[in-house]
C-alpha cells in the first residue's frame, strides 16, 4: 500500500483498507489480485452491466437490502437460522458472499465454475425443517430463484439510486440477464431475464413471504445490533437507512423497519454513505480496473 503524506489521503487509505479487509478478509489483496489478474476467459465482458453494478460502492447498500428482503421467505430464513445464522459469524458470511460475487463476476471461467461447484456442495448439506414443520433444502430451485431475485433486485435498485454510473433501461435488462447465468449455474431453473420479469418474480413470491421470528431477529441484529465498534455505528446507520428506504413499502411494513428517519432521510443518508465508501475505497478507479487487467476474453453465455 502506498504511503501518503497528506493527512486527508492517509485517512482515506486507512478507511479504505479497513472496509476492504472487512469485506474481503485478511488475505483481501491476494484474493483481489487472483480474481482480477489471473489470465483466461471470463463469463462476462469487461465493463459489462454486471461488472459495473458489482464493482460499485452502492453494493454496500444493496447487499444489506438483499439480506432484509431475503429474510421474508420463511424457508430461506430457516436454512440460514438453522445452519449458520447471522450472529455467529457475520463478517465471515460477508467475506464468503463478497468473494463469491467477485469470483463469478470478474474471475476466470474456471475459477467461477469452481466457486459454483463449491457452493452447490455446501447447499447439499443445508437441509432440515422450518419451525412450522415444512422441509427445506438450500438447493431447492424454487428457493434459489427467490434468493437470486432478491439479490438481483437489491443490487440493481441500489445501483440505480446510489451508483456512480446508473444503467440505461437496456443495460438494466442486460444486467438481469447476466446475473441469471450465475443463478442457473447454482441450480435455479426459472430465472428472470429482464427487469420486467424480475419485478414479476418478486411479486409472484409475495404470497409465500412473511416476517418469521427468525427474520425479525435477523433484522433486529442487522439494523440495531451490528457487530461494529461504537464509532462505526453512526455511518452504518446511514447505510442501513439507505437500504431500508429502497425496500418496497410492503416489505418495510412486514419487517417493521419503517421509521420516520428512514422514510424521510433514508435516500440522502444512503447517498452520503455510498459516497463515503466510494471515497474511502477508491471505487471510482476500481470500477475501471477490470478492463485494464489484460484479460478481456469471455466464454459463450
């Protein structure tokens, strides 16, 4: 890491390294270099919509929104609560999720497929019964579609609201279609391929959604008890307000998260938090790092 003499630049670098380590783990730089610099064909072209969305600082807001939205499916939530939960290893979960997204978006085709195979193997072991007696399994194509749709909708929504370079309507459709490739590789069968299909998919799942006890516990942990030092909680509250503000009204009502602050100041709070993350991590530069990696080939999609 370059040593800076300017106090403001030192602060930026320190903040960026702290955020980067939280998201990518102790070997963050080695993991990033392996993903971006290993030569070989990729699943997606350089500067494609999926790359632009997944490299932007708005993913911090979108990721939290996705967790909140996903929690509304009782069977998906039962799988998380029964096999890992959020309280036991929240940063480990974040690191694994971030590495999965980065590898499948920016890594070589071989590394992306290896990551998919590893996750599918884990999914085979995640099965059981929800509190109401219904069986669940993480590899169920129906649940995989829900988890994927909640993520794609959240990442795209946050990017369009807070991203540095919002997508055009055509690019947004392309983003959904590109993200669908990863969902199908994981085992989902019926996967939305456009923004209209994505919205219809979310709407089709609504009769199955409800805030279970596990969901409400998770939401309380994520929004009111984040595993952060006290000094970091106010900035996190801004990010969380942004995430909540972009949820559909019915989801906010179901999760009981619609406070006055989040409803009225959530959007500017989310914008401020995203700009702070972008400044700290230098993601304005990193959104253009992949095309410079010298590995522009793609595999047939």
